[in-house]
C-alpha cells in the first residue's frame, strides 16, 4: 500500500526542485458523503462509481516561488481502497 504522503512527496519531486519533507507539508483527513464531494474534480463516470462514504486525505505545500500545491487522495471508507488522486496547483486542477 502506498501512503498518501509517499504519493505526495514523489509527485512533488517531479513538479518542483524544492526539497520537500514531511515537516514542510500540511495535511488533513476528512470523511465525506458522496453528495458532499466537489464534482468539478471528477468525471461524471468517476462520480457515479464513488462509494457512499469517502475518506479524503488532503496534503498541501507552498513552494519557495509561492506556487501552492494540493494533492487529494480519495479512498473508499468501507475498505480503504484508493479511488483517485487529484493534483491542484494554484487553484487549477492539473
């Protein structure tokens, strides 16, 4: 199993030359019902397939050049299976 922070650190290594460590990031976990999810981050087909309850891990980092990165991992709350990863840079989905 790949943890969200591992996915984030690997992804940031591809996106910036900053040396990002666990001490540099902000994160939170939140449980959301499917109806509470922001539909703009998903295709219609993905949204239809989502479980009733999702766990979202959100991790953020502000680079030295003031680029704001956010990664959101969506998991099925009932079985902890990873459903999707979303990357946002300066408010725009990547």
